[in-house]
């Protein structure tokens, strides 16, 4: 085990895995670009193809969590709820406290066969991120600038277009709008006090506009809302860099299912329902911190082999020519080629590190949180 942990920490192996992800992602993005000719001919075929293509990219990240780091994911819910997973269009509300919360969400999507068709209401800045933003663009992800006056038309159009999506879809919402930090929490609770709302201990005050709009636009398509509250055993603070280094975490996810018909249609009442939901999420986190677990029965969905097989396919396809090229460079003895190859590795390592940096709390904290005191929906 010590040898395996050492191998996982080797930078060269991590660099090779990053190379596979980046190059396969560029290939996938190119294929996605080519599929655009299908949109005016057969929109649903375009969507089904892009679901499979996006799965081929995202599953490599899920593979890191499931197989490379061996992170465990335990669900606290009932079997009746689990039986519906992957068989219905839903909105998923997830707390935004950790760097890898999205990865835990994707893991659940993968284990129930809907990773490729998962959606999210994403900040517009991510559209400019290579691979991630480009893949999401072809997948019809809805991007917003978090300025409602500018977003209204784009968000309504993007959400309405998804009403006839052919694959079962989980639409992920981070209703808090940004990752939890102590500074943002203090500002958010000032807003809660000014509005006469109960203060939250473990969450920011939810931004209701995104939820009410999504529910309104997808009414008749989504049949339920899944409330997911995530935490980690032993007060772990997981990071994507830790996952890349092979560190194992233990994730617990409380999942509650609310049928859409039980949620008020009126926008203000719907917003009140969401505030009440976050008060319940806060109580769940309080219970977890005291008892080390969420209430209710536990279910551990089995990991599937497809993420590992997908990565092995891309690794076999891409690493063989790279290794042959590297051997050729060394054998040639040419200082120019060797220096050029070293520069290539250096640039590649920086690019991969920047991609990892997209998930880091300190680097992804937006100014959005500092504006909450001015306006909170």
C-alpha cells in the first residue's frame, strides 16, 4: 500500500494523466464541433451524441475520485428514492462548501447512468475555460453572469430549450451562488438579519431567483427536486489536488426527494420554500457535526467499471505515441529537441495546474459574495 501511495504521488504519473485528459478533451471538443452540422437536421441525435462525448471526458475526472483516490461515497436516503435515480428529470440542490463537491455530484450521476446528460447553471466565466467550458457549451449548459437584468433573456431561453431533452437529466443548482467562506458567511448573515430571515450556521443565504426561474421554465419536464447535503468524515477538507495525489476521502450525502407538485407555484412562496429548505439543510449539518453521520438509512452505490475502462482507452491511444516520441528525443541526443521537449513538459504542467486551480476555494471565490449585502434575491 505504501508503494502504491508513493506511485500515486509521483509528478510524472500525474502529468501523464493530465496529458491524457487535456489531449482527449481537445479531441472530444473537435468532434463536438463537427456534430454541430446535425443540429438543424436532427437535434435529438446531436444531443445524444454529445451526451456520450461529454461522458467520455467527465468520467476521467470521476475515475480520479473513484479509482485513483478510492474515495467512498455513502448516501443517506431510502431505497424508494434511490430506485428513481436515473429514471426522471430532476433539479438537484447541493451545498457549495468543498472544492470537490461537483465531483461527488458527478460520481452519483455516473453511478446511476446520467453523467453525460447532467446539467448545471454555471457562471459565465467558466465558458472561457478550455475543455470544461467548451464541452459545456456543446452540452447546452446555461451560463449566467449573475446579473439578472443581463441574464433574464439568456437564462429563460437556455432553460426552455431543455424542456424536450431526450436523456434523463439532473440539473444541478448551487443556490448559495458561490462557495462558502467565513467572510461571505458573515456578509450573508447580515443580509439575513436585515430581511428578518433565520440565520444559517453552515450555509450562505440561498439566492432564490435561479431556483424559482429554473423550476418555472422546466415545469412539466422535471418531476422532483433532490436536496443533497454533502459532508466528509473526520472534518476532512478535500481538494482536487489531494485527489490527484491519491488521497482517500469519505463523503456522506444526505438525499431527500420532493415532488414538484409539493412545491408552491407562486414565486414568493417558492422562495420561502427554498429558505425553509436551507434551514433544514443547516439542521442536517448540525446533526452531522454532532453525531458524525446524517439521519436515516445508508446506501452505498457500487462504482461501475466504465470510468476506468474509458480512461484506459484514452491512455492507450495517447500515451503510446508520446512515449515513443520521448524515447526518440532522448536517443537522438539533440540538445535542441531535448530542451524543446522539457519546455513542452513545463508548459503542460502549468496548464494542468491552472485547470486544477479552477476548483480551488481561494481562487474561485468571486466578488459576488461581497455584493450580497447590497442585493440579495
